[in-house]
């Protein structure tokens, strides 16, 4: 069965964006983080950045990306309708009219959709965000990988934005990078 991995960037106090969903000026790129992502998680970088970043080997960890509309929308506003064309792309939204043939819009129950995706043959499924979607999908999340940025936001959209039960995790990998960012991997107990 395929695995759902919530791979997200967050402040040290667990916020993934400002309360209005914006990211501007909150997450500066600490030294070493981009190089780490290129080396270990190139599939999580937008397709249009592969050539400028020198990404030549995508690996095989993920073949699918799932995102909420709030995660998809910033790229769409910039004219990027298929941000991860190297992956199968799904956007969860009750109102989005499909802007690109490479995007599949999930308008129904996202948990049911993920359960179906997990039963299909393929690689890992990357949950790119956002916080409300992650809260709704918490029972389906097998692994959480957090890029922890060395800053405190104090308020905003949480990694799991909504009422959720406590879930015990096991830290299975941790890297601290030169610029102060860290990448932690947790799996369900």
C-alpha cells in the first residue's frame, strides 16, 4: 500500500503561513536548505525550477502530489497551472474549476480520495498542504517531514489547522543544516 507523507515547511512554533495564507517574507531560505532539498527531495521542487537548480535526477520517492486550494493558488496567480508536472497532481477544492488538464480536482471527501489513491499501484503520495487539509487527512498520514525554519511567527495557519486528536509519532530522521533550519522525519507509532 502506498504511503501518504505530509512534507511541509513550518516556523519553529508550527505555523506554515500567515493567517491570510500568505508566505511572503516569512520563510527566508536558510543556508544549506535548497541544496538539501535538491539532493534528498527533488520531487518536492516545482518543475519549472528543476533546470535552474540543476535537478537532473528526481528519484522515485513520490509520484503523486496532493494539495489544498490555498497551497495551489499562489502558483496559479503567477500563471503556473501545473506546478509539479513531473508528478500526478491533485487539488482538493469544492469550487476550483480545473485550470489545467494535468490537474485533477477532488471536490468530495479528501480522506476517501486518499484511501483510493493508497490502494492504487505507484509511489508515495506527497501531501504539500495546507493546514486544514492536513487536519482532515490526519488519520491517513503515515509520515510527517517538517522543514523547520529558524523563526517564530506567533500566529498564522498551523501545520494541522483544526481540531485533531493527539497522535504519537516516532522521530526516524533528523538533519540540522548550516543556516539553522532542520528537517525532521516522523512516522506513526
